[in-house]
C-alpha cells in the first residue's frame, strides 16, 4: 500500500536528516492516521485513493504557502517548500495531460459541466487535476 511506502520514506528521511522531506511526509501520515481513525469509527476502511487525495490536498496547501513566501521575498522558505512538493509528487500517479483530458471529454455524450466533473471524479480520481479539467471544460 502507498501508506507503507510513505512510512518507509519518512524513516529514511529521518535517518538522512532530510527535514524538508520529513516535514511533508509527516503531514501526510498524520492526516492519513486521523482519517483512518474517523473511518474506523464509522466501520469503514481507507486505502490508496484516500491517501492520494490527502497528498493532493497537502500539495495544494504547500503551493499556496509558497506563493505567500514568494510575495514577501522569502526565497529560502520557498525553496524548502519546493523540496517538500517534489518529495510528495513522487508518490502521485502520472497525471493526465490536457490532450488526454480533451479526448476523454470528447468521448462523453453529455458535455455539461456537472456530467464532465462527475465522470472524471469517478474514473480518474488521483490521476487528474480537477481544476485543469474544469478550465478545459469551460473553454470548450
């Protein structure tokens, strides 16, 4: 499972004293554990799909944080966040390109925005940037 890979990578980062990688991995592991506890309370299990979702949310937050540091010209902290982003991106599956997204949309019978978004969320969760799908769909 993906969570096991993340745990091993966190231990390796700790041994290598790679604080940036460790910080990013620790956030993901902590959020996964919280989500796992909530799911068990409801009698459910969570897996790789939820883990990928957590990684994507953390990447989005890191991106926003980096923008803030760049606005105030704190390049050291922005560089550290870039390293954290690179660490986490290594665990995401290959993302669909714009051409692949356009091709998939063209295959759909119903090209309304809700239908397109529902299709991509159901079939390509974790493999596509939903904001990119939304912008492509709006421009069709």
